[in-house]
């Protein structure tokens, strides 16, 4: 098992996906968004995301999860490693963003899609002639590309505030 896969396995263990039970779409969607957000927290696993039907998506990460799932059946080398304390501290920020708001209006997969999509649209998507779009513009673009989220403006504001609280809206430092 290579060191990148060892790191990935340790990260997946930490976020509850160590067993790589990713047979259903919802689990894969949650996993994609958590890794996208975790990389924003400062754990660069080397994955680059592009825009997809359900928000930020990385085909290379999807491939690696299936490869890793096969590797861990035959190789337990990852048991000889652990994440350092600085890396472990990044998970608190992920949990702050990823935890569901207290409402029955949204499930975990949809919440993570909303959060990750807002960030992607704000900082990564191309905006003709616009350097720093604000919430209203980003939310409008979100609604255009994801009609199922267009009616969730209050939840989007909560997501935006959480992103801002950890420095991912106004580009504050993460430390």
C-alpha cells in the first residue's frame, strides 16, 4: 500500500468511512463532499474537484476509494501509522461545518452538497467579470444549477455562516 493510500485510509477511518461501505450513491456523495471540505480545512490529499450534477466531484478520488477498498482486504500496513495532532485538529472544523442543522428539512447528503456547492461556486467557479461574489449571487447561481436546493435559502445562509466561521467565505486563515 502506498503512503497516499495509507493517509487516505487513516482519514477515512477518522470520518467514519474506514470500512469503505460505498455501495450506494448516498454514501459516495457524503464521502465526496466530506473529503472536499476536509481538504479545505488544510489536509491536502491531492484531489482536485470539478463541478458535477451533485456539486464538487473528483473522479480520481472515486477511483482511489475503490482501489483502496480492494487493497485493505489484503494489506493492513496502515495499522502501523496514525495521524499527527495537527492533522487531527482539522477534523473539528470539518465537524463544525458538516453537522446537520436542527431541522428535518434536509438530510446529511443534501446538506453536504449544499455546503460544498456554496464554497465551490464562491471560490472556484468562474464568474465573468466578478472576483468576489457574495451570498445572494452565489445562492442564485446555486438555484440555477441545482433547482432542488433553490427553495432552501435559510439553510443556505446557515451553511454560508458556518463556512465563514471557519474562514472559508472571506478567505480568512484557517489557523
